C-alpha cells in the first residue's frame, strides 16, 4: 500500500483523509502492525481503483 500511495504522491495524512481514518491507522497498515477490517479494505481498494487482491495479496 505504501508504494501505491507514493506513486500518487500522497502523504499518509492524504490517504488517511481519503479513507476517513487516522494517519496512525494508515501507518499501522503499511508497517504490518494492523490488518484492515474488510470494510476498510474495500475503501482502500476503491480509493486506489484496484481490486482488494491486487493490493493485499502478494505472490
């Protein structure tokens, strides 16, 4: 998610505002300290205009 955010030139705060969560929540997701809820995962996918699988499933 960090790479997708950086590609768009967004700060963690920018993404947090788009997702209606705190900047700390974005940081926790990006560092792997927190897994987003399913509704939040859908919002993340919507903000990035991607499928959830493309964002969260690796390999």
